[in-house]
């Protein structure tokens, strides 16, 4: 699953962006192996399972180097800047694509994609195509598609005659009913490094935005931003003990082991939460579209997240690297990803396949999110912004700052980041 919600060392990335590297010399010969940088995840497991078949078909071994999430982007950038062919391919969190592309660590893929019948680019919805791009250029292709969805416990909802929330007022009402019945009303993320992802997801689904789409002015001082934060903090009251510092891992573990009635979570956690060997909630969960509320001036939308895959600019076997991506991520291998417990790329043919929908019911909502959902702003400063907002959320939920003071501090921090980078000039 995509580990969205863990922070990258932003300062280190900024330093890496200023380094320079030369283009890698290309070797047109067939390599005996390719190396792919990945993070331990169901998506990586899916690639590893397919790699064995690929080696038997082509004779090319795909070697995998696994690193922690917080090191992934840095490793991709360092490989390119050192001008050493350390990695040919990389699993990348699409939210950090701007930093990696700015460092010239990935190669443009449009020429590879064009006319590749095996890959069949036309099978992707436009929203998902854009998700793998930066500044209009495809520097990656979808590996997993993991929008934030509404998760809920079917047994608890049936017991209390509840239905999935359509609005955030509904979600609050469900949280109160669940808590009154002795269950956990809402499983949230409120830690000082990742909570901003979840707050900003609520903000987008409530008609607000982090930045003005035209000017990049931060909008955390708007009425809708404050309303949504108040709602987000209120939901914490219906969470588990210690929710004030809960990470995404804590939230997933609580939903797997306790009677947590509802939460917002990336769809890629499906195989983890439904693992009968480790999850007490396996077989008792369902997903629905993110609740939407028209509290602000923009269209309420769900938030897109997920892994993408790209080719390192330091690779000397870029055509061979593309050939593996084209084959592994083709429609023909969607079933293999699912069988390996990995979220497949949300091709149109995948999210509409009755057999796949039976195995992974969340694909219906995920497919809708790829057409009407939005990612968070695609700017290199996003990791710094996420950390700044998360720190203030943590201070607000623990009572160290008032709502007004916390929102003002978050607005000032984001404004400062954007002004210093030249992204916003006021």
C-alpha cells in the first residue's frame, strides 16, 4: 500500500535538488538484469511475483532493493545525481514526483508510451494519466491507485442500522452513534508528521483547497479551512485512546483489531485489513466514496494517492526498463497483482471487470475517484508543507494551541515556505 502520511526529510531533498548530474550513456544491448528500488509494500510484492515470470520469458532478472519509505525519494535522486547506474527503475510516491523530477532523476516516458500497444495507455482515465505527470510530461506510470475512501465495519453498522456517510455531518452522526454503543466512532490520524494528509483530504472533500489554484496563495485562513479543522478535531473525540498521536499505522492496526466503526484511509490497505491471519476485522469491512460536503467555494472531491513507477535517468538500460514496466503493468497482468495481494493500476478495464470487483469491492469507488478526484498540489514544497501543517494539527488536538492560533500558525508556515521558494509572491 502507499505509505502516504510518513514524512520525507524535506531539508535533505532540497539540498539534493541543487546537485547536478550528467546524462547516463545508453547501452542498446540486452541486459542480464535490471535493478528496481522499492519499498516493502503489497505493490512491491506484486512486482516481485511478476518478475519471476518475466525472467522465465525474457532471461532478464529483475533485482529489487528495498528501502524505508522516508529514504525512497532521496535514494532515487542520489542515484541520478551520482551518475552511477545504481537503479534502473523506481517505485515512487506520486506526491513527491515534483521533487524527484526537479532533480532530473527520472526520464520522460511519453516517447515510450506512444504507440505501445501492449501498455495500451488509452485504457487509463484522464485523471490517472495526469496523476503520473509533472508539468504536463509523463515521468512515471501508475503502479497502484489508492485514493482515500470511506471504510466502515458492516457488522457494527448493521447492528446500529447505520449507512455509509454521504456528508461529513453524516460521518459525525455515525461517530456519535458508534461511540454511544460502546464502539470506536472514528479511526483518525493526528500525529505531527502525517495528519495533514488526512485533514487536507477532508478539506478537498468539503469544497476547500490548500492553495488557490491560480496564484498558489495558501488558503488555511479561510472560513472553510477552519470549519473543516474544527470538524477534524471533533472526530478525534470519538477515536481510540491515544488517538491524539495516532499514525497511519496506528489507525490501520486499530481498524484491524478493534471495533472501529469508520475511517478515511487509502484503498491500498485492503489486503492488510482483510488478511484473515492477522486482522480481526477481515471480511467485516466495506468501502464507499469519501463523504462530500459543500462548505467552500470549490467542487467537493475525493483525494487521489498512490504509487507510480519510473525509470532512473542514471539507468543505462532505459528501453529494457520500459519493456519490463510495459509488460508488468499491462492489463494482462492485473489479475496477477490482485492474486499477489497488491492494488492494481486502476485501468478502466480493471475497475469495470466483474471478476476483479468481486475480489476487490473497493475498485468501484477507486475507479470513480480516478475520474473526479484530485491529488494534493503537485509542487516540490509539498513535503515541507505537510510537516508544518501536521505539527500544528498535533498541537491543536493535544490542546497546546487553540484552533485559531493553530490555523494562523499553519497559514503563516505555509506562506513562508511558498514565499521563500518563489512559488507565491503575494
